[in-house]
């Protein structure tokens, strides 16, 4: 997972070019969206809500080449709603991306 932040930075730079301010803005938007999808998963009261949050997170991660987050979200879509191990894994992955 140590390469995940670097892959995200490459994807962001590819999307907006060599503008550090714009890369930072897009990075913040990505992380905020990812956190909203994750929060929706945590609040899900039904299996379809859980799966929708997981699949939205997976799609967002795929848009930015965040491979580990894609894997975790894909796994979450098949996991039982509210699965603690799944939520912990996603939370850790988002924390790593946030501090990078």
C-alpha cells in the first residue's frame, strides 16, 4: 500500500497538468468524495445502501487509479453490511492517502 499515494499523485497530475495548486485542489476533492462515500457506507441501514456506497467508492477510486482503495471497495460490495474489518481497512487506506 505504500505506493498508493504516489499513484494517486500521478493520476492527479495527469488530469490537471503541472499545476501544484490545482493538483492539491483535486486531491482534496477526491479525498472528500471518498470520505462521503465511506460515511454513507457506515450509515447504511440496508444491504443495497451499503453496496451502493461501496460501488460509488470503487468507481471514484478507479477514476484516480487508487488500486488498493478499488480492491477494498470491491471487497466491501460483497461483504456483509457494516462489516468492521472492511470498514477498518477502508478507513486505514483513506488515512494513508490523506497524509501523503
